[in-house]
């Protein structure tokens, strides 16, 4: 991967695979969580900061403040932007450029979701949103950096089957 900015959807946000895989592998020093639910929650921020390596800087934004903050410029080091769900990524789609690597890491199984991979389960609305994003950008499913990229071509086949 040549791109320095990673937009990753992972419903667990920061956990072992993110720390041991993505952060250490790419020597990521800046992590941004974009989540309206935990924005301003001091306890959540303390918990996430406590598990990160010392060299990592974590900031938590809601979607509105991230939109104002994020310029899309390439940073000196790799930067990880974490979203808890497809909707949050989609809501900030106007910030996405070809310079950003889009990764779907983990979206848990729930009722009315179909299995895309062993870690990604999507409902009809998520399929539509990713299909729309895929028309402009490459999107990859990948648990860890050294795993093989599973490129999302489009989900129109799934969408037709679900109708």
C-alpha cells in the first residue's frame, strides 16, 4: 500500500488487530476516531489511549468537527482514521480522495446482514452505500496489513438477490 492515509471501518475501533497489525506495521503515529457516539466521552478516550503505544497520538472527533479538521493532505507518516460503521464513512464521502486507502476491517454479524467475508457482514443499506462509493474508489476488505486484499468490485449482485 502506497497511500499514507487509511480510512478503516471497524466496529471495535481500537483492538489487538489494529494495534499489533495496522499501527505497528505502518508505524502509525496519528490515529483519529470519527464517532458521534463517543465524541466527548472522557472515559472512552482514556481507555483507547491506555492501550496505544506511547508514540501514538489519538484524537476523537464527531463527524462535524472532523469535516472541519481534515484537509486530506498527505501526512509525513501513515495516518489511521477509524470509523465504527459504514454510515459514518459514507457520511464523510466528500472527504475521500484517491490518496486515501479505504479498508473495511470488521462489521459484526447482526440480524438481516449477509456474510461478505468471515469478518464483514452487511445489510442492504450498507451494500448500497459501499456500491456507490465503489463507483469512484477502490475499497478493500482486509483484517491485517499483510493479508491479501479482497477488493470490493461492487455489490449489485447481492443487491439484486436481496430484492
